[in-house]
């Protein structure tokens, strides 16, 4: 069984519908594109038997995927926001970008966007799809970051943080940064929400305990830093040919190193 077929069957076992794309590309091989996606193992086996090197496509209906393009994209610069993204299932793309995968909140109708929330930051939701690890484009793979693999059903994924949903809806921030005693999100000049130091950044149960914040971002930073190692099993490799890390990630990583030295 090929690595791609094995991965496709694993996603289907978790309840994610998949379909084949052209080897090394993103164009669907099926007549109706992502609408032909299925969790049927017999159909999946047939597709990848006919096209053993086909990439894996996954529709994003019922999900919200944040597509951050490029290895040097600084968004989001706020460490609390970067952390809330890093806590999602996260893959690194062949061009050094990131896919952060959330489940859509109940009652929310989310659609695909391009550059709405930030330059070179797109979203995929109802009506879209993404390419999944271990697919490759131009010889470079999609890879999960360490500890952030997609290994749970969609219902168990994290919901997107409130600040992200507000950006997508165009709603103003919930708190005025000039209001005395505000301890939650406040508005920055750019219109994004900044979590107050030491405050709970989300009110939807997605807050990260303070003691885990630096470690989580350090895990993402480490995955993005590592290069290919000779002889490493490609099914387990999660490296990326990346350039400079987003400032928020490197800042938190430095803090995590200091925390580790204090606890060892």
C-alpha cells in the first residue's frame, strides 16, 4: 500500500472525505472535482490503485482552514493570536506556508476568502478544498507539524478563536482599548484584536493555559526550522524548507527556551 493511499484511508477513517488530485498538483482527477469526495474505502482504494501517486484533496465544508502563504509571512504578529492558531491541526505547505484547520462553529456559515483578513492570508471553508499531507508539489511535501497532526474527527477539532471570527465577519472588536479595566481583546490601530497581557484571550473555551503558551509556539517553530534528514522515513518527516519565522513565533520560542531552563 502506498503512503498516499494509506494517508487517504486514514483521513477517511476519521470521517474526512477525500478525493485524488493530479500527482504533484492540486487539480482534481475526478469528474466533478471535490464534489466526488468520499469516505468509502473501496472507492478510495480504486482511485489510488489507478493513480498511486495522486495527491490527496479534502473538501473544507464544515471546516475553517487558514491558509498563510509564504515562509516569511509575519501574520499574525501578536503572540497570543499566533498561539491560538498554532494550537489547531497545522500542516506546512511546500512553499513554506501554513494551513491551520479548525471546525466551523455551530450556526456559522463560512465561505472561502482571499486576502480579507490579512495580505497573503486566505481561508477555505464551504465551497473549497485543500491538499493534504503527504502530498507533494514540485517535489516538496505537505507535512504536519509536530504534535499538531490531524488525528481526530472534525467534531473534536478546535473552533476558531473569537478574534479570527470577528476579522472574517468584519465586526468591530468587543472591547474599547481606551476603556478602563478592560481585560480582554482590545482594538489595535490596524483593526485587529490584541489580547491583554495575562488575560484570557478567548471566551469560547479555546484559551491556552499560560504555562503551555511558549511550549506550543516553540513546537511549531521547531517544526518549521528543521530540514530534511538523510534516511528519515518520509511518512513521519515533518520538515519544511522555510525562511525566517513569523516574529510572534520566534518571540515565543525564545521564551519557551528560558522556561525550559527553569524547569529542568
